């Protein structure tokens, strides 16, 4: 059903830039580590982490064509911010080309903005994407440490950093980021 990891790695190495490919491998490794820690299927996590950015390097024109040809529904914020399109495009490619499960597709779909419907695999991919070994932003070591202790706390801290970064850059915030942050914060406060 699912092509093996080595075959997909080869395909991605030919398709993606060296930097994006290294990031995908790093995300795959971190996803495996977190899946092991949080009791998720390691192979699914690895495959999802590996493929999560498959649509990232498409041009705007290619992205818009792909969205139209595959009837991908965009919300208002995605229509205004094409950088977000790669998540839904990647989820669709994962479905059509690799026959990924819906759970794996959702993890890819939610890896950029988050989503209040995120399950453990989706949270693992979100954190793996942000904290893989090639990431060097201020605060990444703290998020890595948190991810190894408590996935919810790592999610909250990473969402806070992402939201602050987007505010500083004058970007529109995706409502899904705010909704998942609020949901996690409520869950932590109710413990």
C-alpha cells in the first residue's frame, strides 16, 4: 500500500532542493523519535515527516493550478497567503500518490498552522517540522527539550513563538493557530 521509505527518499531527493530535502530527512528522524516517545506508529510518523513539505517548492502558478485541478478548497486566509497552500497540496499528493491514511494526510495538512482537530500524530509532525536537527531559531533547544517531556507543552510554546513571529512580521494569523493554542491552553489549565 505505502511505498517504502527508501523509494520515497530517492524521489524527494530528485524533486526537492538540497536544503528542503535535508529538512525533510530531519523532520522524518524527529518524527520517529517523538512517535516512539508518545506511542504512535513509527513508520507512519517517518513517512509523514518525510513527505510533509512535498508541495513546498511549487511556484505560485503551479500551486494554484494544482489546487484548481484537484478541487482543493481554500479558506479566505489561505487565499491571501499562498505560502500556506503547500500543506493542503502535500496532503493531497500524499493521498493520491502514496495512499497515505487520512490520519497521515491530516498531519501534513495541519503541519503549518495547526488545527483544533489535531491528534497525536499531527502534533508530532508539527513539532518535528519546527525542531528537526537543522533548525536553529532562538528557542529551538527549549522546544526540543519540552517535546521530550510533554508534547502539549511543546505545542503551546511553539504556537506562541509562531504567533509572535507572524505578528512581528505583520502577517495575518490563521484562525486554526489561535483555536489550537486556546484548546491546548484550556487542557493544560484544567489538569
